[in-house]
């Protein structure tokens, strides 16, 4: 076969190959060049690709239009950036359906709001009951910036939908009814309908990526400590979602290793996802690949939990998000006390990555530094640092990665 033919064949195969996930699971939903993998449902708005973005443009008199992913998603984490004309309301459908599963069938399901009226990031039921975020929880905010690219972060797991805009938490919604009616569906980019003689207006999306959470399993059942062992005072909370470590009177210091919360199962390669909220000055840690629970400091790896929210200047390995003894976080992503932080630890072979509140802060090779002699497999642990470190943990889940 001529070299030119081989080259063309390779290019063709590359073009049609499905998007591949990185070790931590993110895939690109939009290749920046074409609308492959997307189909329009409803309306006559137009969608085009321009400068690496999907541009939706209103059509005079058209009802709502949606550019929808051909693939369906249930539990997932979605990130994208969006910019919208000030006069236009928009949104992104998640877990959505269309009546009769046809392009003409009315699109329905949860929608993450895009707007400049202070309601951006809240959850609306498009043709599905109206606002899902309760009236009392929809507090107007100014985190969505007019005329700028705005970074959205959406996490849907079970009956919970969480959203952030530009790093700021917006909504944490539990909605069992809508989860039962819409447990899975497409992602849809909405161009809102406009009245006759208005517009045209545009909305732009870029950097759309998704991590499928369907293979993650919960490590905490919301009821009791099944699957864990500890002598510490770990208390299941009434929300059936979170755990509180509340050291007993006189329980001080961090060397009470049996008071840590230890998984009964060992893990090797995995993505670990956990949220936590600390008090002012709070101190704890996420341990993993711990070979000896009686000596986790030298026989395991710790990602630091620490209230670094007021710290200025360079970070060290003992600051929030750092890997104790080897690597400092590249940025201070600490949330203020009593707000929820989300840490994702991705450990595959010797490659360790840590995300904190939506940003990657650690990317290191464990075999090239102080961790090179640590076990390649071990237990997961949450640290009881002693009084007065009352810290809540929630949404603890993991996806094991096969070689």
C-alpha cells in the first residue's frame, strides 16, 4: 500500500476513533472542530463551530432549541465554559429525554441555568415541573460574569445534583422525584426561544468534558460504618449522606492511628472522590495505599486536609491538598471553614494526580521522590486529628482501575 494511502487511512481512523478517557476518567465531549456526536432536537436555532467553540444562534420566532449529545449519561461530572449575550437566557440539559425519542419530541428534564439574572447554576425542570431548586434556596448571586467566559462544574450522582460557577458553589440539590423520572439521558445545549422581532442573540460553549461516574461505588452507605473499622467517634449524620468525626473529650493529637477511619478493603489503582468541611483551623487527611494501619505515616500516602483558606504566599506539602513529605499543591483552592471541599485522588501505578475543588493541584510520579518505597496497594483512611478537629465527610466513593 502506498505511504500516502496509509497516511490517509491513519488520519481517517483517528478521526472516527471514540474519545479516550485519561486515567482519571475525563473525556472531551466536543473536539473543537465539528459537531460529531451531537444532534439537534426541537426548534430552528442554528449551531456552528467557531474558534474552538459551539455557537448557538437564535432564530426569529423559534421555540427552545437543543443541541444534544448522542450518548446518554446517568451519574457523571461535567465541566464546560460558557458565554452568553446579556439579553439571552440559556441552559444545559442533563439526564434529559425527548418525547418519543425523536428530534421533534419535546425535550424535557433537568436544566442547569445560564443567565445574568442571578439565577445561573440553579436547576430548572425543562418541561418537567419548573424550578427544581426550591424558591427558598434560589438566592440571587453575581458569580456569573457578563461578557466573559464562565466555568461551570456540574456533578450528578444518584438523586443529588451539585453545581459550581467559576469555582463558587451554587446549588446542592437532592430531588428524588426527578431522579426517578430522569435517571439517565442526554446532555443538551439550549438556545432559548425569543419573541418575533428580537435578536439575533448568541450563546457559546467550549471545553466541554465529562467524567462518567457510573462505575463509582459509594464507600459510605449513609447509615453505619459497614465496610470500615475504627475506635474513633465517627458519627453518621441525619442527612444519610455525611459522617462527623467528633473526637471524644481528651482525645488529642494525630498519633491515635486506630481512631482513624480505615477501609476494610485494600485498593491499588483507583479514583477516590470525597467531600469534607472543616472548622476554622481544621486539620485532617486522606490516606491511601496504606500497608500498615499502625504506621500510616511511613507505610502509606497522605493528602493533607487543612484550613489554609487564609494563607497567603507559597504552599508547602503540609498545606491543604499537599502530599505530606513530597509535593505541595500548585494553588490554594481551600474553601472557607464550614463550606464543602471536594478532593479527587487519582492514583494509577506511580502516577498520582489530585484535584481540589475542580482544579488539578498535584501531578507527580511516586517512584521519583520520597514516596518511591511506599506500598503500591493498601487501605484508605480518613484521619482523626484529635480535639478540636470536628470534621464532616460525605459522598465518599471510588472507582477501581484495572491494569
